[in-house]
């Protein structure tokens, strides 16, 4: 499984209400103008800029230019990536432990070429393709850190327990796991787990589990051969209606409506 869960080029004007992903969102704006709203802050993005939204940061997009909005979008799984390459500054960036908000920089470090390399290797799926993808992603993340220049003396590494719990949820979200099951696995009470997890991440383990499942749903909806009911089972929801309700709460649209919009865009290409 690649650390890049989704890679796409888009030119439509789709806008979601405030939402969050467990995956990190990386977007390069080829043409247009937009803003990322995070709480009370607004981050302006113009052509030639790249932004990253750390895992689980709530945000929404406001398109400034309605004429054109061309962008490349990546969803990066920080746990899968960190198993291939671990750097504390990069991990803190992905998880929002240093700055828990979007970061936008002007690309002057060859990001477009690196994105194209990632696209080619994802399509080829050859020997060592994932190694090349991880290398290209690392160059992009290093470029962001150097341009933003924000890491100095502000790193706050997560506790190992919380890291292990996050990783366990990522790897097992397709099963019918309960928070009490997770607590038992790590030999702690579910109350202590909830307390320490929320203290370090800003959200409860139950909310993190739901966000993880919904991020997986979002990505699988791009697979036209998968039925909605199949996606519900794969992602660990109790029923398709449960998945639909939570997806609509997160994205302001049902899975069926989202897939219908994807099909319309595909036919226009």
C-alpha cells in the first residue's frame, strides 16, 4: 500500500464545508486563487503555491477566482510514510505537533517536477516505485519546512502510546473495533486512553477512528467498481446508512452524490 492514498488533478469548482482528514492534504495550485479557512484564520493561496494541511486539522476552502481552479491534490498517510522514512521534524509537520494549522509556501524547489514523478510511479507500480514516491514526497516536505522556517525549537514529539494507538487505528479501522478493545490491547483503561489521546491530539480516539474511516471512504469512492455497500464494509461502518450519515456530516454531501459528481467530471474529460 502506497503512502499516497490519493493523487488527482482537478479543474472543477467543488467546495466542501468544514471537514478534516486523518491523512495529510497536499495541494499545489497551478492556476487560480483560493483561501483555506481554519478556525478564525484565513490562508491565501495563489498560483504557484503549495499548501499542506496536517492530519485531523479542521478546514474549509473558499475559491476566490471562479474562472479557473486547476490543482494537483494528494492525500498522504503519515503512518504509512513514516514506516518507510522517519524524520522527527517531518513527522511533527504531518501530525501538526509543531503548528496545528495549514502551511502555505511559494514553490521554488521543483515541486511540479516532483509531483509528476509521483504520478508516474503510482501509474507504473514497478519495482522500487514506492521508494521513489517516498523520496519525492520527502523532498516536497523538506522544501515546505525550509520555506516556512517554522520548526526551530518548537518540535513536540508525540508520546509513544498515542502514536501506537493512532497506528493501530489506521491499520484496523476496517474491523468493528471499539475504544474499549483498543484500551484493552494497550493494557490501560478506556478513560485514561481518551484523556491522554485528546490531550495530545485535540480529539478523542472515537473521533479519530471515525475520521480515519471517512478518509478511507473518500479515497475508495474514486474506485468505480466498488459498490457503496462494499465500501461501508471495507471501512468498518455498521451499515451503509451509518456511513452515509457520517460522510454527509463531514463533507456536506452523501457518498452517492459525491460519486455521481466524480462520474460527471470523468465524462467531461
